């Protein structure tokens, strides 16, 4: 280290200083600092700035996230040692001395203030190529609220003060866009693993851990271990021989002869003496059952399926030099575990805006002017692409299962929903419909699916839709894989590693490389020649991180992901696979099915994925109460990151044995967990039930529990009655760059209490959902944001905002509130979204404030909306005069009804009961002309 410092000092003494320069370029400026570093700032007409920093500015863009070209006409100037670029949306200032960047809004308020000493562009060699580790830091010591960044499942709502690693995983989605309450958004244009908050990776917590390995109650090994580290597949080689036999037999608690075996347990205890006072952050990477104790306090208690471990965060406020006893109890069951730790950051750094990436050619990011968070999301979509309209049917109910094994199973389920008059729109055929040895053939096993064309036709006859699962994964023996391989578009390294998947005895497998346009065209053509002609309505693209092989280390994933087509190392493109893959399928759908709205469901995404008609879902989450709670903030922050359509596996994908065995003592908890998750699902963008056994079909999961069945069907029907409201909000994601699922801070930013609320949210502009995520809870605390009055939708009671209340939460109902001034249009009871879509309307009007709503309608499945084939009906409530005005209808579309019955139900707190079940009100016949009604 001393020699390095001496050489650096010598270089400074012998290298002459370079005077800083600034020059105007098209749409912007380039500043060359005194040290020779270049800072380029380009302007967009909407006030967005692109900032690129490097010794030599690279051409093009680092990723395909952004599709908009700079189009601003900024004013360039220089004043002493500072260069300025002013546009209609704001001002950037760059110091010629050190390149420090400051961004102002149009009023002159500082939005971003760079801490130049933290900037890093350090060369690093990756696969024989030169790349750079990069970092920037802004707004040290800030108290702003920070949101977005994709989907992450550690119950982090406001990221100010938090650490986050942006790395694609089964349950983590990277969208590197953050929106601030301070009035800006920042899109970090880098596809490598990126750390937000602490720029350094957490380290394994090194202590003198006393490790005790048990078989049953028998202690078989007691030794010291420096770290807790069985994190990845290759780490299992370190497992002690004394416990190995138990590991191999412990998955079911029985050996191959069916005889009981001793269960395995590991307990680590260690004394941690912090060197620094403050908040110490920890991450337990684990599967199976794991508990963490700090002293006598239980600070973490989690379970996760063994093939899908992930991180669980916790933190401890500790005093320097004061030891604390840590204890980790783990039931391995052939699982994985590691404990990581980070020391406290200085307070100015702990609360700042920091991005640090592992591999890039430059620092590259965009700053969006965002006076409101809605404008921040709109600015992101102007850069990365608008969200197309989804078909109306995707907002109905979906039934899925892992998996329908035969054609007959799938058809029987759809028929049963129709026979029992339980509303449904979409049924899903999950993976493994192909012959066992033919993954990637895009074909059906004729023994189990004898006539897939007839299967799809029958679903359509039942007024349903069907989605099919298609992976980017191939067995190399299939004709499709051979075609891709002959062109150099298959990843070879997974095959060289002789990795086998979990099907049958295991088969070699790999993924295709979508980073070539030709590869994407081949992939889509293979689908279009086999699956598309069968009439499927939607495409489920699973494992798009990509998921090479369960529990590989991150380093191995990077190595295997190096693009054969382009030669770009996996470390540099780690997060981008789902975007380029989805883009190829989307473009193929638009080309071959030009009159039909595409719909894609993909397990992972990246910035810009919304432009590909893709919805995202939260992966193979566990069926636990903690996981239900974690979904709320995960979905909310993905929405703020600009992706409007999101869903989750209602009930959780994987279940503990106590649930999957249907042990009588645990059935009540499983049913309640599923019911609570279903209630949450009814108020998320896509309403979708999916998971492993027990089966999730409404009429099966509630068998023998009439109250549960009534509760489930209540939300089926309420979702469909609210379809005019839901579909209008969904249309707003395209036309107004809107957001369906809204954290409370988006609408009530001035109420600081809501900044950290992670278990309530707005569903559209008017409804506030408060899911229940605790077993046995029959009430929960709800915060009513200040700035509005609120109606309890289940009781009719009206409350003032700015207070906490205790809400009733019967097992079969979830707390739901409506803000005063809302106009919520509802439709009739129907069995699918295409049944009577322009039937009688009920307008629920909530007095107490002025309000408005503009109903949107169109054909529902075609592309006519792009050409203006849609209609809007404006509505306005004047609270002082108690007058509702239904305005003149604007526009039309094929099949539009000219006249319809409308009922207006006014809610003012005088009526008690379920407000959306209320039927009495004024009735009119609306024919498209302005109507004014007094109450």
C-alpha cells in the first residue's frame, strides 16, 4: 500500500496539470476536468439530462433500456470554473476542477449534489477485456424518500438508509430506476450487479463460531468455524463427514426403505464485539428453517424451499466494544446458509444516493425532473418506452397450477369454474407439457395432450383464455436447440459443466443467447411455427433471469452467462437478459399477430421491460405469512420503478411439509393464509392464483369450509364488478403513464407518516387496501393518510384522515377504504370480462370532497386503441352543491353501445354496511350527452 501511494505521489509531481475545458455539442456539453476526465451532459426536451463520465467517452449506450434520443435545445454557458447547461426543465452545473455535477430544477432548487470524491471509474479485467468498476454518490446526509429499483423482498419501502444489491434472481427483479420525494428520478444505465447504498459487498461474519451438529438429540460434531458458509452448491463439499449421511436422508425424514431417520440440526453460537457503534446490517442467506437470536431476542425466523434460498435482512443497533451473543439455529434438510454483515456507514454516507456497479465502460445515468412521483414515472417511460395496453381479460381472474398434467385436467378445471358460476377469464398451462426428454421442442406429449388445438378451442368455447409456459431453455438434443447451436446461439458453458436438471434422472440443458437479433428471430420463429398456430392467448416466459441451475454461485452464473454471440462477459450483462428476451418475443407477436394485443408474463425484467407488453411476477415465493407481507412492498416499489402490471402466486408457490401434507392441525392456518393472500391479490394489478400442492382452485381449496368459499367468491365477484374502474386505471398506464398499485407516498407525500408504510397502498386513485398478514388476526391497525377523508368500504363509516384506527378484519374480509371525493364505476355481476362489458353502470360517489373520474372503454383485445378507437365519459362531483355531472362522451369504437343504464349511489356516511353491495340510487339512461344530477 505504501509503495502504491509513493508511486501515485510521484505521478502527480511529474505529470503536468491539465486545465479544465468545456465545449458545446449537439443537445449538450462536454466538460474535460483538470485531471482529463470527461463529463458529457445531454438534454432532452422534457427536462431530462443524460450524464456520462469516462476518460474516453464510449459510443452508443451501455444497455438497451433507453430508446429515446436526446432532443433538447439547451443553453450552454461557462462562468469561471463551472460549465452550465440550461433547459426548459432545469439546469446542470459541472465543475471543471473535479467534474462535480449539480442538478437544479426549474425553480433553482438543488435536486442532486454530487460528492465528487466518491466517484469511481476503476479499471478491472474481466474475461481478458477491460471494464471499469463505477460509482457515484449524491446528496450526502439527505432526508428524502427514495423508491423504486424493481422488486425486492426484504420489506424495504423507503430506500433512504437501506442497502440493496441489484442482481436478478428468481424472486428479485432489477429495474435500476429510483424516484425521490425531492423532485427527481435517476435511471442508472448499467447491466452489471449494482449496489445501492453501501458500495461495498457485505462480508461473511468472521467470528469464532462454536458449531454444533446434531442428529436428532445426539451431538455428533462440536468444532470452531470461522464463518457460516454453506451458501452455494460448491460449498457443500465442506460439509463435515460426520453429518453427511443424515444430510442425504433428511429431505423426507425417512430413508429409501421408508424407515424414520434422525433429523439434522446445526447450532452456531458466537460473540460479536463491534468495533464501531451504530446500526450493523446483516443478511442471512438461507433455506429450510433458520432462526437468529441476538442475546435472548429472536430477530429472524424464516423458512424457504431448499432449491430457492435467498436473503433475509436484519439489523442491530450496537455499541462499540460491547459484545453481543449471536446464535443461529438451522435445520439443513440439504439446504444452504450463509451469514453476511456490514459495519455502520458514517451518517452522511448512510443517508445518501449511491450507485456502484461491477462492470461498465463509463458512468452513465439519466436524471428525470419529477415534481411529482407520477411525473417521475412518466419521465422514465419517455426514456424507456410506453407501456402498451393489455387486453381487458388479463385483469380478470387467472387460475394456474404447478401443473396441469393432462389436457383433461386443464379442461375439467375451466368447466368446473363455469359450472359453479365462479368468475374466471384465464387458465394457465405450466411447464412440462412436452415429452420428458424434449425440453425446448415447443411441442406437446401426445399421450397426455392428444389434441392441443381442440383444448384451446374448448377453452375459448367456455369464454376463457389460455396462457402457455415457454422457457428460453433447451435440451441440446432437440431440433430447435440444434438450429440455434449451429448458429452459435446456445450457451455452451452449462453443457461443459455437465449440469443436469431435475426432470427424470436429469438431462443436460442450457439456454439460448438472445443478445443477437438473429437469435431472437429464430427463437420466435420456432414458437410461431409450433405453438402460435394452436391459438394460445398469452405467453408465460419463465426462468428469464436466466435460471441456469439451482444454487450456483454468482461467480459461476456470471461465467456461464458470457454471451456466445457477442463475446460480452456475463458480469457486464448480468441483469439484462430478461429485457432482450422479452423484446424478441414481443416484436414477433406484433409482427405475426398485428391486430391483437400481445400479453407476456415474465419472471424477471429490466428497465424498459414495460414496453414489451410484459407483466412481471414475484417468482417462486414461499407460503409463509412473512412472505405475504414482503410481497406488498415488493410490488409497490416495482410499480414506482415504472412497471405497471405485476402479480404474485396467490398462496405462495412452495409450501412447508406441514401444509402440503395437509396435516389436520395446520389446515386452518393454510386456509387462512390462502384466503388472506387471495384478498391481497384481488387488489393487485393481475389477480392470479398459482402454486404447488395443495391445489388452489377456489372450489377445491375451500372444500369443507363454506365460510372460506363465500369469502373467496366474494372477491371473485367484487373484482369483476369493479372492472370498469380497474380497466380505466389500467388504460391510464398507457395514455397517462399511470400506475395501478400506488404506495401512499405517491398521493400523500406531504404526510411524512406514509413514507415508510409498507403494508397499505392505493389500488388506483380511489381505493386503499390494507392486507392482513398475521395468522389469527381479526383486526389490524390502519393509518388513514392526512389530506383526505376516508370511508370504510365494509361498514360505511367515515373517518378523517391523519389518524390511526383499529380496523375490523374478519377472516373472510380485508380492510378496504375509499377516499372522499372518489367516483368508482362498477359493472354488473358477470362470469368473465367479455360478458356484457357495456352493461349497466353503477357509479359509487363518495361525498366529502370534490372529485372526478373519466371512464375509459374500448373493444378490449385489438390494437384499435392506438388509432383512437376508444371512448371516454368524464364525471365530476361538486361537493358543495352536491351535484354530479356526467359529461359528454368523447370518441367511439367498434361495437360501442350508444345508450346504457346508469345508477348513481351516493355515499355520505349515513348508510351502514358493505358499500359496494349497496343497490339503491338514482337511475338514468345515458346516451352520450351531458347530464347533471343534484343530490
